[in-house]
C-alpha cells in the first residue's frame, strides 16, 4: 500500500487497523518448537502420570526456558493426555433381599433428618417408622443426637412395645430395626 500510494507506513497501518509491530513480525522458526515438543513427548513417555504442569517443572529444572502456556499447547498438539484412572468398584457381595413385614412391630426403619431454625441453629430429628403399618412410632427432636441417645430412645420404645423376636439391625440407606 505504501509503494502504490504516497502515504507513510504509520498512516497505512492506522487505516488498515493493524499495529506496526505486526507488520514487521518475523515468526520464530518451528525448529525450536519441534525440539521442545519432542522433549515433552520423551518426558511424558518416561513418566506417564505427569501432566503438562509437572513436565513444565521438569523442563525448567533442565534449564529450558518455556512458558507454561507454550508447554500446554505443545503437549496438546502432541496428543498427550494423562490416562484417567478407572474408578475402583468394591468387592461384589450378594445383597440379602429384605423380607417384607407380615405384622406390625416386626420391622422398624429409622432415619436422621436435619434442618435449620430461623436463628441458624441446626436441629436434628430421629424418625422411627413401623414398616408394616407405615405409622411413625417416635420422632426425637434435638440439637444433636448422639449414639447413646439413640440407644436410650430405642430401649424406651422396646419397653413400650411387645417384643416377640430378637433385635437385629440391617445396614442400608435407611437403617432398619428388626425385632
């Protein structure tokens, strides 16, 4: 544009909307990037659990001056990624099917529920429900319910109810009390 018209380089860059530094920019040869990328690939194969951040730290220890963003870009271009660990599943155990109660007071379920008062103080409730009749046997409301309080509440309920079967606790989402 400057050669065909009689305007200065500064004015031409202003009219086009680019910086003069962009006009004179000479790209750095890709040889250094290729060498750096090859070193990143070598380090990644040596240490498979290292991501780009730790590889960047290793490169800095070796004296390579490279920005972490450049290391990330070259790491991505090389198609490297840390393999995600598989989620370990627990040992498969056959679950016992829960027997349905055939009469009242045969199976009880208990659950902890918590809420907050308007003052912000927490309130916890222990609810105990008969699984056959679906009626609430007891609701204990306290600011904090300890294990000793739970046993005291259950002991009180057991003395009130007629116990025909021995006490048994089944683990699950909601705790169940069988007696």
